[in-house]
C-alpha cells in the first residue's frame, strides 16, 4: 500500500512539474518577431536580446527583465512594439530563469550595466514583470545612477528595502484581477516607493497576460483580452520613455 501511495505521490509531483514547465513556455509568439526587418534590427548575444530601431531618433531606451521561470520569448511582442515605436528595447535573460542566488543576480546586474555603459548618452528605463520587477527594484536601489526611470509591473516589491528616496521617476502597473500580485499586497508596500510614484491600474487584467505564456499558478481570470492588456502596458511604457527627463 505504501508503495502505491509513494508512486501516486511521485507521479502527481511529476505531473505538476510538467504542468508548470509547459505553461511557462511562450505561446502565440510569431518567430518573425525575432527576425530583423527594415524597421527593427534584432541582435541576440545569448544573455541579452536587443530590438534596435533602424531609425533611432529618441534618447530613451528600455531594459526589461522577464518573470521568474517564464520563457523570455513571452515578452518579445511587447518589446518589439516598443522598438517599432522608435525606442531601443533590450531583454535581459535571467540565469536559470530566476537569478535566485547572489552570484546569478550579479550576472543580471553586469548585463544591465553593460547595456547602459555601451550607450552612456542614452537615458535608460529599467522595467520588469513579476520576478523581473522585483529584481528591477533591487537594481535601482543599488545603481540609481545608471537609470533614468523605473517601471515595475505586477509585483508587490520592494519589500525588504525602501526606494522612497529614489531620485528617478517610478511607475507601478498593477491589474485588478491579478491574484499573484494582488492589489492589496501591492499597496501594502506603497510607502517604500517615492511619494511621486505614478500608479497605473489595469481594470480586468491579470498576472499572466502581461506576457504571452500559459496558465499561471494562483492567478485569477482576466475580464479583458491579452491584446488589450498588452496595449495598455505598451502605452504606459511609451509614456514613461517619452517623459524621461534629460
């Protein structure tokens, strides 16, 4: 009997793991979005995926950190759209898709700093979704001089430290049907952000529709479509880029 119980337990655990991995993969992302075009040059160096407008007339660019365990390609449609609007957009991959250790976080820090140092004249905004937003908040606290702005998407962070004195513009995007980073938990830490933080509420949005991937454990159903949630997120990112001070 114990043997059968053990088999059922192990089998259930394996099935759950497979479910998590399967749903974390990108869905509905055209391979063409990863190809260069007449408007956008795509460069993939392994740790960093860049979308660079061929006719770059702006001085602000976006660096983006993906959600934990999520296939980074799930954010390609959003970043490609940012580039097509004329702003460089750079996706920084997380080691082990989460950067769980101090050493792996330093890898992420080094990648972000390398981007900023390659184009010191550029005003860079750092953004991220979920785990990527938590890491973005921590990076901004440690290296505010490298950034011109911060956009946090679907996260309850910062938690263990304060960014109240951060000298750069901060925007926080949250969705009303997000049950992973729910509104109450998001606002519970509002005092750890600058007083002038811009809050953007996406009515009917949920956690997973900030990217293009499958089901999200613990999330609630959205009452708006993914396209609508993505469009609202894009609009906020572009407004942040356009408002970035010189």
